[in-house]
């Protein structure tokens, strides 16, 4: 039993009911919803488990056969899934991706040979979307960060080999690629030799993914590098082999053969150096291609930034002329302010109407009178202590004054 079968599959009682004919929903709503849900989930799980989004009714009958019973509700379930948009025919998918010619052929076959049958190929769209997500995850984890900086370009063959653990058939792989192309995650191109190439979207760029001649050149350069790498490995093995043979001949005393092997080793080492130089040149070319793309992105970023800056200035009404005009207005306003300050601080005539010259003359006269009064002669103050006589004080008088002074202090 496959791993995607649920636990109920081993329960005979439950499975007997689920394997039986489904009744109309108006008759038994619970039974109808239960069987629709169970078999819808089974189809979903089986498509993922089988790694294949393409199937037909006969395949489902073989896949879900239990003992000797085949689910009786599969046809009804598929019709319900078609109405819900989860299942379409492979022909309908091809019509969408092959233009009017494919549409005409498909419709002609339908008119001539009738409607769907048990062998009509169907496509499970949820599985296609799920496998598309997983394929992108594989690319992001294993290929996007290539050392040569051109990881968005991958060969069809390499991608299919890496996706074999999730997609088992080329048909499903192609359908998944078409789905990813529809949603803009990749595009498919061809080299000059007809090799199919996948180019994944660079999420660092807003441009839609587009295959160019440069992408085809990247693939050719990679193939040349792969060939050189393989040749270098083979030559390195030869170098090791010639070195061992040379040493063996020296140990056995066969100097002539040892010299011959040494000469071959030197020639092989030179070939290794030459091919390694070629490999490095090709790697440099890949880096230059990647750098050119990055430079283009940087230039576009500069252009976008400049346009946004100009638009912002325009919205804000800013321009060099307006700035100069505003600064001139500011300078004029400051000049007017200074004139106002000077006018306010200048002196003005008094309200009484007095003459300033007369006032100044009166002040001069007052100063002159003051100087005359200061020059009047007064008698000098007495220098003796009693202020009566201008003579020498006797010792007795001095003692008397000291006693009087002490008495004053005591009082």
C-alpha cells in the first residue's frame, strides 16, 4: 500500500461505505459530502505521491482498487472537481498553450469522437501548482547562487534531473514549466543548437523575465567550462600516474624510462595549466555578463531615483529660481527691519517745545557758579585737642585728658 493512503483504508466497515455508490446530495447530504471529501483528498494525495499530475479514470480505478472492489463514486467525484475547477482535461490545457491550431484540432476530435471517456487524460491543477512551488524551491536552494553569478539560466535537462524526486514524467514536468511561465516565474528558450533552456525570474529586478542571446551564450560558455573541467581532471590523473611511474623506474635503476615519464608529466602539467587558464577566462566572461546586468539595474535605479526626486521637488513647488527669489525677499525684509530699528532709536523734540541750545547754556552757567563756590577761603581747623590754644600740651594736661577719656568709656 502506498504511503499516501489514509488510516481509514484498513477499516473494512468505513471503506465499505466509502466504496459504495454515492447518492444524490438532495437525498443524503451527509453521505454525499463525506464521500466527495474523502475521494477528493485521495486524488490529491495520490497525484503528489505518484509525482504525476496527469491521470485518467481507469488509472484511478486501478490505483484505488481495494481487494476486489473498485470505488463506485469516482466518476461523480471527478465531475464535481471539474465544476470546481480543480480538474481539467489535458486537451483543454494544451488548447490554452498551443494557440488556435491546437484549439481547432481538439474541438474537431471532440465533435467527431464524442465526449470524455474512462481513458481521457485529466490534469489535477492543485498538484501542478504545488509542484511548481517545489520546483522553485529546488532552484532557489541549488541553482540560484551559482559561483558564476548567472544561476537564473539552467538547461532543461539539468532541471529535470534535479526535480526527478518530485516529478516522475516529462509530461508533468512540461506542464509545470508552462504553469510557471504563465505566472511569470520563468521563460523557456533555445540555444543555436536547439537545446531547451530555462531562465528563471530575477526577483531583484522588476523587469519581466525574457530569454536573450546573452542567455544562450551563457549556456554555451558553461558547456565549454564543463568540458574543460572534465579534461583538467583527466590530465591531473595522468600527472599523478606519470609521477608514480617515474619514481618506480628510479627505484629500479631504469633512469632512461624515468626521464621519459618525467617528460610526459611535465607536458601534462603544462596542459593542465593551459586549460585552467582557459577555464578562468571563461569564468571571467560569465562574471562580466553578470556585472553588465547589475550595472544596468544600478543605472535604472539611478534614473528612477532622479525622476522621483524631480517629481518630489515639483510637487513641493521647489526650484532654483524660487529659492533665489525667496532669499532676495528675506534680505529685503531684513534691510527694512534695520531701517525701522534706526528710526525708532533716533532722538525727537520734547513736547514742551524748549530749545536744546538754551538748556545746554544754562547747564554751563550752573557748572561755572559751582566752581566759584568751591574756591571760597575758609579758616583752617584747630590742631590742638581742646581747640582753644595752639600750644604744646604739658604732661599733666595729657594725663588729665587720658583720665577723662577713660571716664567717658566707663560711662
